[in-house]
C-alpha cells in the first residue's frame, strides 16, 4: 500500500510540475470506479491533499461500480475543461473512446 501511495504522489507531482509551467490553476478530474471501498477513499484523500498543496483544483467523481456512469462523468469533466484526468476505471475496455476524446482535447490522461 505504501508503494502505491508513493507512486500516486510521484505521478501527481510530475503531472503538476509539467502543467504548472503554464502559470494557471491546474484542474484535475479524478474518476474513481467506486468510493464505497475504503481503499479508494484513502487514495482519493492522499491524491487530493497532495494536488491541492501544489496549487491544483481536483474534481472527484465516483461511478459506484457503474461503467456507464463513469463514462458520463468523464465526458462531463472533459466538457468542464480539466487539464488532467486521473482514471481508476470500473471497466477500462469501455473507456477507450472517452480517453481518446480527452487526448484529442489536449487533456493529459
């Protein structure tokens, strides 16, 4: 678990360092498959705390184990103009189109 937290923190730092050079508040969309699970709650809290300490605004969505809900939430975040998407997929195979759409919009995934 500690290794995952360290990796999550490192990824957050790298993403924010890369985007921070643009001198604007970084908006991060975090799409989680199911926040009813304690593990994802802890990861969310660690991620949000670190991202906000680096000056980012984080929007967190939980699909509650529903792939259609998650796809809709990710599309909503794309429309809101997030700079970065962090996706913990319920079913990664069905998200390929929205990930492609995000990348076409210049969003880091």
